[in-house]
C-alpha cells in the first residue's frame, strides 16, 4: 500500500493501513447494535459509517425491513458489512457474550446508570478487554427503558439542547470516530492488575433471574407489588462490572440459602 497521504473529495488524509494491525484486536471485539430500525437506508448508512472507521460487526435487532435495496444503496461500498450483519429477535440476544454494553440515548432516564459523554465512553471501550456492544435505538423513539436497563452504561453525544435530534447513522459515525480517536491516543488509562475474567451479559442475566427466584421463594419479593427491586439490582450489577467468579460466588450463596429453606 502506498504510504503517501491520500486525497478524497479535496480533503487530505494520512495513510491508515499501518494502523490496521493495532486496531484489529480491539475492533474485532466491538459490535454495533441497531435496535428496531425502521428505515433500511439508515442501516446502510450506519454500515458505511462503521467501515470508514474500521469497524465491521453489525447486529440488527428486529429491523422493519432487511435486507433491502435502500440499505445496499446507502452502504455505498460497505456492502460487505451488510452481508455479514447478524439479525436477531431481541436485544438480549444481541448482547449475548458481551461484558460491556453502552446505550446511546439523548434522554435522561430514571434509575439508569450515570451517563458518560461520547468521548469518555470511547475511552471506556478502548480500555475494556472483553466483548463490547454499542447500542442505538429506533429512529423515532430511541431505546425503550427495558432496553436501556440491559446496558450497564449509557452515553450521550453533546448535541445542542435546542435541536438534539441526531440521525442514527450520524450517531454511529460519531461514536466510531471517537473510538478510533481514543485508540490512536488513549492517554493514561488505568491498568487493573490481577483482574479476573469479566462476566458476560448472559452470566449477569442468569444471576438476576436467580436473585428474582430466590427473592420470590423467601417472600422478600412480593410478586403483586415488585416495585423496582430487579431494576435496582440490574443497575447495581451494571456498575460493579462483575467477574465470572463473583457471579459464581453469588449464585452459590443463593443456592445455599435455598437449600436451607428446603
């Protein structure tokens, strides 16, 4: 590959081929998740946005129309990203195996984890060692509260408060850019020594189900008036960044309590 700078539409850019090996291990662990996308053109535009920044893993949660000619047209050279896109029925399925899921939303939500700005979220992604998902919602309504609750963190793009509506593909472009920038110059990132393997999304989901089962069995949780116990537990575990061994300890503890009641 020619190492000289290239020009596209009059804009000069530095060569990026030599950076590809540096980014590949990180970018191969990042999936872009689009939930309930209504316009296929946005899927194609998001695929193009991803490819320009070197990302290729696209997961679609119950899209209204896909595959579609409009998606192909808007991909404009990123059709390989579309061809490899995974289509799933639920966000839980899209997050299977992840250890960090960051939701992108412009609205503050009750009981949600504290928000991050997009650049800070990108730094979190670069510092993370496991499977990562960036989750974007429907063009009209964004992510539901139930979807947001499945993500351990959420981020906001600092748009103007007077006009905060941002096209989903544009949001994908901004986040992919921020991640690439953070990967180029990550700065002083904390190094955690002796950290174990992080629990996956599905590990935590099983732990939450076990907690709910135990709370119902003990009478601590009233099914007629559950209030927000499970939402608060989900939020707490999301902040904790649980390791697999810690999940196993908690589930073993719950099981021992259940055995004593029998």
